[in-house]
């Protein structure tokens, strides 16, 4: 005799052992019950947590790569600013020498 999901749930919550087939039937019943509840409440199903965690990991990796790029560009900009300041100083010195000559 096949037991209903409610009967299996009752046995499981009372601590009774279920066969692997009964456990599978109980899990299927839980999924069906959840889907019916979501439909009754007009809610979307919950997102796949593993997929969300994977997406977060990918996004964090992209952010880390972007941070590395930003740090590299900041260092290059600092070097260019320093070279620019040096060249301006040389130009000012030459202009001053030409004016005094």
C-alpha cells in the first residue's frame, strides 16, 4: 500500500525510519506542497542558492580584477604626473635661461 505524503510526513516527524523509496516520495511531496503554496500565494519560486552563490563568486572575481586594473592605472598616472612635473620644470628652466641670455 502506498502512503500519502502527509502520512509519510507524519511518520518522519515522529522519528520513524523511512525506506529510501518512502524518503524519495516524501521529498517529492514536499516539493509539490511548496509549489502549491507558492502558487496559492502568487509568489515566484525561490532562486537556486547554488546559482546565486556562483554568481556572487564570479562578480567578486570581476571586482578583484577591476580593482587590480584601477590600481595599475593609478600607478601609471602617478608616474606620468611625476614625469610631466619634471618636464615642466625643465621647460621653465630653459625659458628662464633664454630670457636671461
